[in-house]
């Protein structure tokens, strides 16, 4: 069993982004990311702080817009519109989830698709479907980067993704398919889930239930990728995979923390750099 070290891979990705940023800066171009947070959800605050730190590390300009929980839809739309027009901002990220009274879908669609570095809006999702994209969604792309780093082949493998959300499960399945995996997507209505998972060469868990994947769901020698960011019974951060129960059966496994999480932020930096290059024709 080998642990996939997301911290190490993400550090290398960010170092590469920093190198390319230096080059851009020598031409007078500085990539800029705007992060919008509405309300005071503590988890969102941690994610936003981590994104800001990553921007500093790679040499980007970052702007944070922290809006009160009672912000109206129109106020948020106006801010997105302002950021769409701002020349020194190449990427716009609206931290989800938004407070319930706001229409998340409309906000995501308002972001100019060339600044949609999360790749959540319909234009970018459509481009991913046809395999002709500018940006990949950060978490699934981070997973693919880790597989590639560890030379784990996907082509022809049985890949099972548990979860079908728009931000993780569906695009994850699509990226595995692009790499010629034979992909099964499971969800809460899936029958015989354990058996399907136990047939996976590559099993990706994006369920949101702590320690959901147990040893009887894992094939001997499988690669197990844990996207979950959950809290266990003691409030400690854990994943969707019961790491201790499962690890000995796997050939490779991602830990939580230190697995997929850092890769998500590294991909966001890659996407922002790409957005900057596209917008400056370089
Ligand atoms: P989500 O929108 O809640 O989706 C969860 C998915 O799991 C749904 O498709 C749901 O099925 C499925 N599911 C729920 N219970 C199930 C069951 N008993 N059996 C099989 N499938 C079941 O969650 P998400 O946004 O995709 O996030 C998933 C996890 O990833 C969370 O822990 C989240 O915190 C984490 N996450 C981590 C990162 C990162 O950077 N590491 C980024 C994003 C998310 P239905 O569709 O049928 O309801």
C-alpha cells in the first residue's frame, strides 16, 4: 500500500505555477483572483483563507470580497458584474454554499466563462462534456493530476465514482471517461453498491458521509481516492473512506487530510494562471 501524498504533489504544481507567474510578471502581467464569500460559515472562511495563502505563495494578486449574510441577489450580481469587467482580475470564485435566500445557479451563470476558474458554469461544464475545455473543475482535476503523478493508469480500468454532484461526482466521472476508464457512477438510489464498489480498480468516494467506504467495498489492490471532507464523531476531520479499515487492501490510497484537499487549491491556481494567459493572449 502506498499513500498518495497530496501535499507533495500540490506543492510541485504550485511551484510550477509560481515559476510561470514570474515569467508573466517580467512582461508586466500579474494574475489576479477575486474570491467572494457571503456570510460567516466557518468552513467557507477556512477554504477562503487557504485560497488567499496559495495566491500569495504563487505570486498572484488576490482580492477578497467578504459580504454580510443578508446580501441580496442583486447586490451579489452587481459585484460579479464589476469583477467581470475588472481588467486586473482574471479569475472569479464565489465560495459555495451561499446563504439559502440566494440563487446559486444564477450567480454562477453570471460569472464570465473565461473568468470561471471553478469551471462550474454551463459553458464550461458543456466544454468538459465534449472534451474541449479551458478549465477543469478543481477537485476532479486534482484527482487526475495525482493519478498521473503516481503513474496510475486509468485506460481500460473499472472506475467507480460514488456521488453524482455537479461539482465533484459528475465531472470526476467525465474526466475518468476522457482517460478511457470504464466508469460507473453510484448514488443514493444505487442497488448493490457494495458489490459494484468491490469491482472497482479505481474507487473515488465523494459522498459526504464520514468513513462510508469499508473494507468489504474495496477490491484487493484497488486505488482508493477519498474526496470527502467530513467530521467524525469527535469532530475531527476525516474522509468518506474508513482509512484504517481499508488501507491494507489498497495499492494506493489518499489520506484525509493531506490528499485531495490540497490538490483542489493547486488546480485553482493552475486555472487562474491559464485564465490570465487566455485573457492576455499569451
Ligand atoms: P453532495 O452534493 O452532497 O453529493 C453527495 C453524493 O453522494 C450525492 O450524489 C448522493 O446521492 C451520494 N450519496 C449520498 N448518500 C449515499 C449513499 N448512502 N450511497 C451512495 N451514494 C450516496 O456532496 P459533494 O459536494 O459532491 O461533496 C462530497 C464530499 O466531498 C463532501 O464530503 C465534501 O465536503 C467533499 N468535497 C471535498 C472537496 C475537496 O477539495 N477535497 C471539494 C468538494 C467537496 P444522490 O445524488 O442520490 O443524493
